[in-house]
C-alpha cells in the first residue's frame, strides 16, 4: 500500500514490528517512544514488562533488556565519540535516565528544584533532547515536563539545572502539553523545536532559552492539529500528530509538504479512542501516532498510543 504524495511517497508496512506474543503485550497500554540506532536497529519499548526492545531491519525482535523505568514515554539516542547512549523519559515516575545501548544506567536527572513544583505542581517528563557535541553543542540536555507543569528545563551535560521556560517568553503563549522536543541542527544556528500539542502549534526557542517564533496555528491559516513528536531526514522535519491521526512533513522553511496516513476525525468518531479494537484499524491510516523516528534512508517508524501496540514502518519510495 502506497501513502503520501508524488514527492513524498511511502510503502506502508502494517504492524511491522513483531512484538512478543504475550498477554502483557496484547493487553498492555502502549504509550512510548521509538528511535533508530546508527546501525539501523529500531529501538522501542514494551511497558508490560517493562523492557526495551530492539528490532532488526525486518522488524524481528533482536534483543531486549529490563528497563530502569516504568514507561519510556520519550526515547532519544545520542552519540558520544563512537558510543551511543539512550535517554528515557518516564512520565509515570518522573524519572529521566541515561543508559548505554545495553541498559546500564549512567545518569539520572530528578525533578528540578524550581518554583512550579514548590507550589504543588506535578512533574511528568515526556521527552528529552540533547545538543550533541558532534553537532556543535556542549552536551546540553533539555527535558520537557509535558504531562505535568508544561515547563521545559535546560541542563548542562552533567545534569546541573540551568534554566526553565514556560512559553510566556514570546508570542506563543504558555505551553499546553509540550509533548516533544527536538534540536534542529539543519541551519547555521541550532534551535529547539517544541511540540506544543494542546495549543496545536510548534514553538521555536534558542538553546539559551530565547524565544524565536511559533507556527502552525496562525488565524485563518492553521495547518497543524496536535504536534506530538519529531523526527528528521535530510532537510525535512517529520511530525507525529496524535489527534490529527497523521504524519506531517515540513520543509526547511517549516512549510507543510505532505500529510501521510491521515485518518481525519478518528479521535472524534471512534468510541474509546485511542484504545480501539485492533480489527477496526485500517492499513494505510493512522489511529494515534505517538513515538516517531526516521532512519538514514528516510524510512519512518511510528509507534501508536494504543492498547496492544502498533508499530508501522513507512518505506520511502521517492
């Protein structure tokens, strides 16, 4: 099955990831991230165990290991010299962990000591971004509290808290479920992209916390629905839109060039959404895109928020 448009065409691989055939998978609440290693392995999560799962290029389970978190809601791979590390954001316990690719914990960042939490605010981190040294950064770590106070926290590479922003610094307004974060290194100056999901927009900040712009929700020109997470390939930004039930592709100037797998109105008309019976799912149409990643060839991997899980692969054709 082909999806996309003439310039961004993909072959849809329904339930590409061959998940373990266990009751904890079939009945488990899948609400996690996904990422791709430099070797092309796809890394995802099984919350029922909980375990980190690694799949090969055919979607077969290659290995797994016990996770130090209850939920890997956000999953980010970074490279330091020749070694890869995995960042896991756990919204259930408020833990953010850095591990080796095989599961050894090397760093943990707890709730920051800032005003929002002293006044009773909840802390539920949903994603992590790292400004890697190989891209000109200093290892700066950025954590978004997407399900708690809707703040975003900046840290140095050692986990020391540097700054907190909440969206009121610019024209975008206070963040509302800033679900995902991503550092854009495509241009001369790196920027932080924020999936401001409940506001239906993307906000852009500098790595120093300075507001740059927001887009996708301009009066009379709203074309974003519910941006939830980011991936990239070449100069294209790939956005998972949860309630829009689609993947949106943007060019270098942040203009939309394709909507892929769109299933408009799924969250409105499907009772119990996102946790609908699997027999009602349609190949070629998303239900609830949540975690998203892309490999070196531009293939896209999408983990949906759905009991029993569905991880689809979109193989880039053009």
